[in-house]
C-alpha cells in the first residue's frame, strides 16, 4: 500500500486549498478512504470519509460545510477541497486506508 499526499501550502485565513492523494498497491475502487490531520502537539484527528463509489461522505463537525472529499477511481486519486480555511485547520493532513497513511502534507493557515 502506498499513499502519497500533496497540495499543502501556506494560505491566509479564508483561503482555499485542494489536497490530493495518489494511491497504489491495493484495490482503490473497492476501498472507503479517509482524510485525517494532526495539528502541532495534538493527536491524529479524523476529518472525512468517502464511500467506495464516492456517493456518500462524512465530515467531522469542525470541517463540515467547508471541506469536500472526492475521489477519482479511474485515476486512483483521493481529494480534499478545503474552503474558508481557519488558523485551527493548520496541521499535517494524511490520506488513510484503515490504519495506513502516507507521509502527509503540511497545511498552514496564517496571516
């Protein structure tokens, strides 16, 4: 299993970012996928989950209404569109399947 996240950056409050995750080494189209994040000094926090076909998704209360998870099963790609970013969204964001995650991508929200 290999998960490679990208798209993290420094952005001002209120800004947007789109994270990507390239997946390989397993049957992506039959796997529900997740995004999680870890803020400095804190534990891993679940952010969002998407069903195998992309028709169903769940979000943590902290990101609901601002983040959108999506996937492209033809390309084995997972995405997280993040809008109206807040300073408290600053964290390393991970793509996950089960307990496996990638190396993460840093998102910093600061003015």
